[in-house]
C-alpha cells in the first residue's frame, strides 16, 4: 500500500512538472521529454521481461502513456491560446 501511494505521489509531481513545462516554454519539444521517457521506460519494462506482456499488465501502462501524451497536447494548446491572447491585447493597445 505504501508503494502505491509513493507511485501516485511521483505521478502527481510528474503531471505538475509536465503541465508547467508545456505551458511555459516556447519550444514544444521540451514538453515531450517526460512522456517520451515514460514511453521508453514502458518499452524497457516489457522488453526486459520484468513485467509479463499481458492485457492486464499492459493496460495501466497504456493509460499512463495516454494521459501524459494528452497532457502534452493540452499544454501546447493552452500555450498557443495564451500567446494569441497576448497578441490580441497588443493589437488592441496599438489601435
């Protein structure tokens, strides 16, 4: 039970870090570092045989990867929206 709570804490910290990286930095590739590392880690876990490659063990990893890649996309969309809002404010001040 303790290991599960540590896992959720680490996942929460990674989610916050992912959100901040995606919404604050200009280059979209920076936001892809964490999802890419998670994907590589997932592949390594299954390729090394540490976890059997079965549906009940693959499903949580698929969900995890989907969430992090989705957060990357959402963060980039939010960054673009903020950028557009700033441009609209600048245009309004120019007029």
